C-alpha cells in the first residue's frame, strides 16, 4: 500500500488558519487566567520584581568582583613564581 503526500493549497491554508486560531485562543485563555489567578495586584508585583532584580544585580556584581580579585591574585602569584 503506497502513501501519497497531499499538497493541497486549501489544506495548507486551513492548517495555518487553524494553528493561528489555536495560538490566539491560547493567548486569550492564558491572559485571562493570569489576571484571575495573580497572587498580588500589579503595583505590588512590579515592586517585588524590581526588588528581586536589584538583589540579583548586586549578587552578580559581587561575584564578578570576587572573580576579578581571584584572577588578579592568581596573576600576581604567577609573576612571583616566574621571577623566583
């Protein structure tokens, strides 16, 4: 039994429209559920996100500074070993 690949332009258009309709429906349903199930008001959530972003930024800066210090210390130790 052979299989035939259908290349029907109407079928392709219907598939694209069906996919787009599914995406739009998912977007609408997700947005509605997000609004209904949000744990806090928008202004509170924005403040929390801003605070968490600031804390994360501080952690990243601290980690980079520590790595730079270790690298500089390692370079100085390597120079001492090379001069010995």
